C-alpha cells in the first residue's frame, strides 16, 4: 500500500465521522471513534496519551 492509499484509508472515515458527529465534539471523542473505525478496517491503531504540562 502506498502513501496515498494509506491516507485515503484514514481520511475517508475521518470525514464521515466529522460529518456525522458535527463540530463541537471533544477531540477525544473523534479520536476514539476514528480508532474504532480504523481497527474495523484491519488497520493497526495506537492512540497517544495526553501529557500534563506544568
């Protein structure tokens, strides 16, 4: 799979999710839903944990 195919596998569901959920939802919600959708497509997903800055 080349870079364009990988990008399409990620961006297409991201646009669908944003369209369905709409703007104003917490970023973490988008991340969870996108990770789920990508795993359903058979892609390996690793989410970043947030860091606290003092």
